[in-house]
């Protein structure tokens, strides 16, 4: 659930609740780590783990979008 203060309602933007903001921060951190990784030097099993982390982060962001905007696909 989001909290919509009067000032952000005027701009059309909602503020994230603290748990939502924490989830988004963790997903951004996963993406930053993946961008910083030297993919050419990684072992195959490490690449699989990286892909799984990114899949989880993407899934979480999609859930967060649905929490904020409602279902995106009927």
C-alpha cells in the first residue's frame, strides 16, 4: 500500500512505504552488483547464480509495480 501526501498528489507521484523502498533499494543493489561483475571471468555456476538473482529482482520489481499501480495485465 502506498501513502500519498498532498504535495506528491499534485505531482502525480506516490511515495513508497519504507518496506517498499527497502525492496527497491535491494533490487537496485543487485543490479549494480551485476553491472560491476566481470562476466568474462566468472565461472558458469556463478553466472547462473547471477542470472537467478536478477530474475528474482525483476520479479520483485514487477510485484512492486502491481502494488503501486494495480495489475498491469488483466
